[in-house]
């Protein structure tokens, strides 16, 4: 597994875990948002621009949920 793949795997795993723990504490929403932005960066690194856009939008939505 390359460093880039490990980064993507870590981001998606953190997205999954933070989504599961979202109801327990508001801080998990921030973790989810940051993980989405990380997944978006990973998508850019692998050249998947549509995925990068969608993950970036998920990150924005999650940040708004965290801020409320």
C-alpha cells in the first residue's frame, strides 16, 4: 500500500467512525468534516475530480452541522 493509498484509507475510515459516533458528541461532526476534506484531497491526488467535489461539499455540510 502506497502512502497515498494509506492516506485515503485513513480518511475514509475516520469518516465512517465519526459518522457512527456523531450522536455521542458534537466534536465528532468536526472530525467527520475534516475527514471529508481529507478524502477530497485524496481524490485530487488520484485524479478523481468529481469525487473531490462531492467530498468537499460533504465537508462543508458537516462543518455547518458542527457550527450549529
